[in-house]
């Protein structure tokens, strides 16, 4: 079991003090990170004590401590899951060989690109959410927002460590660029489109943490299979922290829906206008937000057919999520049946080599995972006596990348004309009226135990504390 040095300027379990050159380089980067946090992190809360968990180890149990901390003083650090000295490469052309402790030269650029892309998403989400504290619905939710933010900051540290430790000058320059790009910036936006979308309301935040952070889960699971062992170990520990982010999304959306159902009962109506007048979010509006964030997150997996994905799998760079569940780890002979558009208005199937379909394999697993939350929410709706059902749209709907990019379909995936698509889009994706209504509900509530009227209270608090606990001292 690796020991964790919590007294260092940069907490770590990688024996950073034994590599003075690397330690100095990271300590040189640290104040730049703190300047970025001060400028782009949670606005106006730097001096407030927040009840946060902080990683103190990598054990399965007791890996984090809870307590009040000011966010600029948060102990961001470098934590890798414990090494397995017997671990072998589990897939691709090098299967069965010992895992790598250094990056093979011929795969250097591929590894660097993947690490930079993953690293770029971490500060991006903090930037997207940096004004949400101004309109928090409760102290409980404010604390959860800040917990997500500081852990995304730690995930940035995880990727920056890999860049500094294993990629020399190129890695150091890439680490600087991770702080130079900004979400939504006209000149230097973040690499992936979803991370340039504005998040100025809490319904978007809950959708982001449910759908987009779930994409992050599957990207990390794929990288956790990597033949490059430091990357795999880094991502395994990141998954431990990522689970809370998806919990925030699932329970947040569930609480929005529960409050909507309460208002429907109180008013005796399911009319969206009546629900909005009563200060809640109607179910059709919630469905449109689901449609937007789900389809935007689908694009993060990349194209359905990808030679880069095939190369990454063959070279041991990136596996399938939960690779151990598959029987064939070479994927040389299997084919994948893919739905593709045909002609002006049809669709068919195309058989492609499994290695070229690795993006789609991960996307299929992601879609199934996303559906679990909807099943729970729909059970809640059914128990309340309503026949309305929330659904995930087809993976062919509203796509910007891949075979179905810019192909007009309805949410069921049926191809339609461009004119019909344009005319119906306002019934499928959030309208400006939807967004204006949601923004109108974003009134700040910070009294302990109180909560905004559009959201139900949580079932339980954090770390056995009551939900009315003073999670943020204002």
C-alpha cells in the first residue's frame, strides 16, 4: 500500500520529494493554478468555510476526511491507486505483457493528446459553474457544488502531474495551456464543445453532473485499463471521487421532479403553464433539458467509426470500459452492427470491425447507464398517478459528431425533413422561454434548513450530518 505524504506543499503518494526537479516544476505551476482558481473558480466564496471532503489516502475505506476548509486552502494533491506489481496489459496487440511504467516513444503523441483532452475538461467544468453559487437553492446544494468544483480541480492536478512527470518540455507546455484556455472563450475555448456550453442555472448543473460527468466516468474507466500504469492508476482513483458528482446529478434531478409532482398534486393540474405559475419546472421542460444535455454528452465519445479508437485499443493506450467483462480482448475478428443514414431519408446497418467501433461500444454502455436514473424517476412519476414518462432520445437525434451529425431526426431517431425538424425543435430542446423561466426561479436561499420552492429537500445530509446542517458558513 502506498503511503500518502500530507505534509508536503503538494500532498501526494508518488514520492514527489524524491524527484526534486519534478517537485520544483509542479511547485512552479501551483501558484498559477491558484491564480486561475481565484479568477475562474467559485465566485465570491473564497473566504467562506465549506464542509468538504478531502482525499487523504487511496484505501477503499476511509480515503477521505470531512471538515470545514476555505476553498483556496483546499489540499489539492496527486493520488494514484496502489500499484499491482503483477498487472499485465489486458487488451490489444501487447496483451499479456507487463504494463508500462514509462510512455513508449512511438505512442507518446497519442498518450499526450488523450491526457490533455481529459485534463482540459476538468477546469472547464469549474469555469462553466463559477457563478452558480450566487443563485444556490440551499446550503446543502451550495456545498455539493463546491465539492464537485474542488475535486475537478484535483483531477486537473492528476493530469498535470502525468504531463510534467512523463512528457518533458512538451508536457510542461501543455500544462500551461490547460490554464490558458477558458470555457466559452471566443479565441481560446475548451477543446470539447460540451464544455463551452453555459451553465447559469441549477437544472443545467444537475443535468451536466448526471449526463456529462457520466461520460467522464466512462472515459476514465477506459483509461483505467491503459497499459501505461501511472495513467491507469490515476484514473482508478479519480473514479472514486467522480461517483459523488453523478450522485449530485441523479439526486438533484430526482428532487426537481419530486417537487414538480408535489406542485401537480397541490394544483390538481399537469398543465405546464399552471406548474410554472406555481413556481416549479414542468415535466415537458425537464424532458427538453434531458434531451439537450444527453445528446450533447453523446458527442463526447467521438465518431462511431474511428481509426484513432482502433489504434488506441491495438496499442494498449485505451481499452473498453470494464474490459475484464469481455471474453475476447484482442477484438480482431468480431464485427459491430452500426445504424447509419442511407440516402436522403432512410437508414440501414453497416458492419464494421470491432476495433473501429470502440467509441460506440463505450457509448452503448453509457446510454444503458443513463437509463437507470430515468427508470427511478419514472417510477416516482407513476407512483404519483401520472402516465407521463421521461425518456432518453435516440442516439441519432441532435448529433453534432459522427455518422448522424446534422442528420434531421425526431427524438425517436426517425428521419424527417429539415423543415419538419426546424419546425419541431422547440418542442424537443429548451427554448428561450424555458431558459428564462428556469432563470427566474434561481433565487438564492442560504438560511440553514431552508430550500428554494422549485426543489424538494434531500433525503439525507452529507457524512451523516442533517440536511439542515450549516454546510457553508456565510
